[in-house]
C-alpha cells in the first residue's frame, strides 16, 4: 500500500482553538483532571485536510507525512468524512495496530508495534459525537469500535480493544492537544484515565494501549496522529 501520512501535530498551531503553552495557568473552566497546557479537541478540528506545512517523516512504504489542519469542516465527523487516522506512540516511535489475530480474550487489542502504516491494521476512524463531545475510535482492521476493558484484571485491566459493534460508554474518548509539544493525549470517559503505551510489558501485551494514567506524565501518554491519504 502506497500511502502518505498527514500529521495532525500542527493541527491547532494557527487555530483560535490552540492550547496554551505547557506550564501556563489553567483556564478557569478547565475540567477537573485536565493537565495545564492540554486543550480538548472538537470534531471539526480532525475533519478536513488543508495545505498547512510542518515536520515530515518517511514511512517505510513510499510516500510522505505532512501535518493535518482542522480548520473548516462539519462539527460532525463520521469515518467516511474524517478519513483514516494512524496513532503513533511517542514512547517508542511506533504506530498502533489492531491485533485481529490474537486469541480471546485479547482479540483486537491495540498495540504500538508497527514501524510504518502498511494498511488497515494501523488505520482508525475518529467519529465525533457532538451531543457528548467525545470521539468513538473505530479500527479499520475489523470495523469494530475500540473499548476500554475496565473489567479485565491484572496487567490487562483497561486495555484498549477493537471489539464493539456499536459505540457506548465503554467506547468514548476525549482527545487533547498540547500546542507547545504538538502532541495528543487520549482520555477514556469510562474511567476518566489517559491512555498510556505499556513499553515495559513483555509478551503478547507488550506495547499495548491502556487507559490507566491519571495525568499526562510524559511520552507514555503522548501520541502523534496522522491522517492517511493516497
């Protein structure tokens, strides 16, 4: 698959919705638990590609990666309008894949383990719900929504798995942007915890994504988002 990946890292750089610099005083209306410097992203900010320029990276497949801007577009962004998105962990520099071939109960687990976007395995659709002001994330590898496994136990608790045919409370996320870092964080509304990449895990769940952090402490909870085109 020949693809170009358009980075969302400069999404809000020239927008009126841009977040304050890291370390700035939080807004008075900032929701509880949101770190200073991080601002919630709405659906219109992820909807349409513009010609904005910014840092580029080369995937292993031919193509290029350019930033995506969220200016313009509808406030409602279903998958066929927002386009496929790739999620890159800043902890290990790898793209998130859906493990559709994993046996139960880990079928569809999300892991940051791919060096490039090779196809549907690393492709996701971010669907905006205006009423709830949240996103549902659908894996294009199996057309299932990503859920937080709050009832799992041990190291698998709160694992992100693409396993749901509809999007309810288990499948809702908030997306936050940090203008100073030009990076993103994902927070589950099921348990109000940020998604982290488990770089130190071993075995089949190494690099798995889990909603388990109360704060954005560093690269564990930081991601870059790319819109896949071509």
